[in-house]
C-alpha cells in the first residue's frame, strides 16, 4: 500500500494550495480518508476527514470555511483545497487511510507527508 502526497510548497499568506494524495495497493472505496498536519512543536492533528461513502466531512475548527476535502474514487485520490492560508497553517501535511468498520482496524496507512509553508 502506498499513499503519495503532492502539492505542497511555499505560498504567501492569503494564498491557496491544493494538496493531492494518490492511493495504491488498496480498495480505495473501502477507506475513509483524512488529512493531518504536524509541526516540530505540535502533535499531529486532524485537519479534515471524508468518509468512504455517505456521511459528513469533518474539519478542524481552525480550518473551517477555508479548507475543503474531497475525493475522486475513480482516481484513488483525495484532495485538500486550502484557501486564505495563514502562517499558522505552516506544517507537514499527511494523508491517512482508515478502513471501514468491519475491516481489519490494523490496516491504517499514512503517506510520507508534504511540506506547506505560508509566509507572512
């Protein structure tokens, strides 16, 4: 199983970026997908989550109204559209695959991360 993130980079405050995470080696529609972020001084935190099927997306309070998570099951890809970026959004962003209920709960997978840096 591989999760490969891309789309990170350096952007000015107020700008936008779109992160992508392409999954391979798994049945993508059997997984809820999430984006997390981590800095050297903060623990890894949930940014957004999208279910495998019907259900609501979930966002951290700090990104509500600015970030949008979406998925394209035909492309095995989950996206994170980030707008109105702030310096405090600077972090390494990771995608995570979580199996649906009933599947082996040990089958949780992480990507390698992509750096997002927002300059003031």
